[in-house]
């Protein structure tokens, strides 16, 4: 059941996050949008409201624990509760390890792993207290298999896979009634490629995406499906990509 659920979405200013916010709001969810770019958040919030939906936003840097705590508080203050935490923010500045792009390595660890951990830390106590909640995280097909040029990005996305699986297991052991879902997208049209500075890697990835990519609304449909399951049913892993991409 999606209607009236309060859904927090990080990385909501574009791509999968924006598409998911738009879809869930159209189905009656109350969405709380988080990202760093306030202008994009404002535009999306206005667009959702213009369609009759309910939305608020909070400028958020997921690498900062205090920002995640403030985001969850925004949801509670605005709508009285929080039901779903969609941990979607991510970076993919791929490059060969030999390029030694250590600043970019650290940025991926900070956003893709620590950002997810910060979101879990902010919402988990609330979910445990209310005996319900749903964590959804965006991993990647790079979290299922290895690709040259994607060592650090893949490592962060493998980490998300493990985190979410253990979170599911521990929540079940605790009888916390907390659901989890991890999504492994292949070539989805988003802004991820914009962060790649290594020219040869960027060229190869752009050719791949130009050939195969599908829209982020396809992933939004999967998020909606996961949320819409009965509370006693957990569908915890989805690999999603273009039918004609041999990922």
C-alpha cells in the first residue's frame, strides 16, 4: 500500500530519485526530497504539488550525519512519521585504478557507503520503535559483478549489497518488521556519467549508455512495486536494466 506512506528519498534532484518521487506522489505517497541542489528540489516539489501531490524538501549532504538526522526530522515534522527511506544518492566517477584518482575514490566511499550508513543510522531507531519501516537502497549491477574501470565504484556498491542483506537479517531476528530492498540498475538514463573525468572511461561508458539506456521511470516502477507489497512480504533484490543490454 503506497497511499499516505511517508517516503524519504535521497538523491532526489534528478534521475532515479526524481522519477521515483514523481511516481510515488502520484500514487498518494507523501514524499520528502533530499539532495544538495536546492533549485532542483524546489522545482520538483513545485511540480509534484501542481499535480496534486504532497511533497517537501530538505537540502541534504548525505555524507554528514547531522544532515541525515535533520532530514528524518523534516519528515516527522511535516507528515508526522516516516515509513520508507530510499537511500538513492550516489556517485560514479569511474577510472582505472592506475590513474590514482584518490580524491574520487574517497568521494565514492563517502557518498555511496557512508551516505547509506548515515541514512540507516538516522531512520533505524524510528523504524524499530514503531515496529515498521522500509529501507530501499540503490546499488548497481557493478555491485553484482566486476568491471574494469569500476573497481572503487563496484566496491562501494558491493558494500551496499552486504549492508542491506545483513540489515534485513538482523531486522528479522529482532522481529522489528522492517523491510529492505536493494536495486541493481544497469544502463539507466541519469546524471551518473557526468561525474566521470577519466576521458577513456567516460567515452566507453557514454557509448554503452547511448546504445542501451532506458529511463529512470523504469526503476521507479520497481521501487513502487517493492513498497506496495503486503507488510508481511519482503522482496529484497531487483536487478533491472535494458532488455537488449548484455550486462
